[in-house]
């Protein structure tokens, strides 16, 4: 029973790690802003602020 519990705990942690770095705003990208600066932000925020995904 203990091994089964450890298996399910590991399985849930693996799926949580696979989703890291993504959110409701999309994956994190390097965004080049209109003023030439580069920022690391979600892709939808980049587009909304007028930047271009690098």
C-alpha cells in the first residue's frame, strides 16, 4: 500500500512539473518591445503590449 501511495504521489508531481512555465497567459517567451528592450513574459502579454516574440 505504501508503494502505491508513493507511485501516485510521484505521478501527480510529474504532471505538475510538466506544466511549469505555462499559465493562462501562455508560455513564457523573450519579447522584444517597441523601444528595443527585451523582456521575458507570457506570449499574450507580449502581443498585448505591442512586442514581438523572439
